[in-house]
C-alpha cells in the first residue's frame, strides 16, 4: 500500500456555524483526528480520538474576533502524538471525559469548565 498523505485529518470542519457529532471514532490519521477552523459552535458526544499523528482534536482561529464555544461529553482521548486537545475557544464545557495519555492544552482565553 502507498504511504498515507501527510496531515490528513480524520474530520475537517472549516468556517461552519454549527458542528454536532455523536458516536464518532477517529484514529490513525496522519494529521489531527478532528481539525476545526473558525467554527462557531460545536457539540461532541461519545467521541473517541486515538493514536493520531497530530492532535486528537485541534481548534484554529483565523479570525481574531471569532468567539466560538464547545460542549464536550463522553470524550475519550488517547495516545495522540501532538497532544490530545488544543482549545482556543473562549468558552468550553467538558464533562465525563478521559485523557488516557498526552495532555490537555488550553489557550490563554476565557473560562473552561471540566
């Protein structure tokens, strides 16, 4: 088989107003398990992000005035090489989540509730 392409994300969200995911597994990607760019609102339930070369779930903001928020429940993050989650949203709620290895990285922004 040919080599996998570099930085191939499992799921890419780009400038969407709402992302709602339920019961998703994203693993063994050469990029991030889930990569979001300038998405306004996200809700993740029963999300399993394992063994990706990038982050499990990474959020990027191209627009400095963007004010997205996240709700994460029943999230399992394990063995993602760059780290498990990188948050830039000013408001994030995380509940019933497992960080099995790696780390939870937070940007220097507003409140986060775990």
